C-alpha cells in the first residue's frame, strides 16, 4: 500500500516537538507534586516556566517540521499560533504573578480554552494525513478539559482542616487549581512522550523498510 506523501516528511521531524513538550510538562508535574507551596504566585510561576519554553519550542519546531513537506499549511499555522499564544501566556503569568488567585484561574482558563480549541481543530483537519494529528487532538482535548475543570472550582473556596499528622491545613481555590494544572501536565507529558517516541520509531522503521531492496519476481 502506498504511503501518504504528507505524513512521512513531517512526522519524522515533528517527534522532537512532542518530546520537548512532554519533558517540560513532566518536569512541571514533578515540581507541583513534590512542592508544599500551592499558592497563586507559585502556580503562576510554574505555569510561566512551562509555557514560555513549551510555546516557543512548539512554534519553532512545527515550522521546521513542515519545511520541505507537502503538509496542510493551515494545520501547521494553527499549531504555530497555539505555540505563540502559549509563550505569550507564559509572559503574562510573570507579569501578574502577584495578583492572586483570580489571576491564576482566569489565565489558566483562557489559555487552556483557546489553545486547546486551536490544537484540537488542527488535529481534526490533519487527522487523515498526518500521524502527529492524534497527539494534537489529545493535547487539545486535555486543554479543554483543564479549562472546564478550573471554571468549576469555586472562587471563594477556603476550607481549613487538621491532617492525620495533626497539622492544620487549608484547601483553597489556588491549591485545587495548581493541583489540577499539575495533573494536566502529568497526563499531557506521558501522552506526548509516548506519541513522540512512537513517531520517531515509526519513521525509523519506515526508512529501514524503504532502504531494504525488494527482489523482483521473474
């Protein structure tokens, strides 16, 4: 069966973008998981550390992946736009990092909803021609789910309780929101890492197959 001329040149390059995003997301997930500080300032800081390099890498590597390939130009532009918006959101997080829980929640909702929708649409458009489209679809869906989850967090949540160790703790909107972002980063990182490595190994296998001489029957 003949392979699509669209998928091969792009998929073989784009795995790098997926792995870079995955590694950044997994690092952030680990930082959130093992940090006792889930304040709004901490949440905005870790979001900025994730969003700035992830957005820049996504935009630049998506453009590089498309070079020389007959790929759906609009899908690639959408991914580049998503990357740029993510980087801009990272800068915005640094600017408003001392503005409290409302800034954290609104920034996460707007960023996750907009970039999630953009990436999901790009995946839908390219799903029949580009192997990486399934990762775009999943990442877009994860973003939309994060936006919905944060919207459902009560803005005034502030519950105090005593833990099993006898230490008094607080469950606030910021704590829940930062925890949700950490969970999002963990799921996104694992999925994109698997997807990126699958693209790399699949492209390598295809090249080996194409390089193997085929004996012609007499």
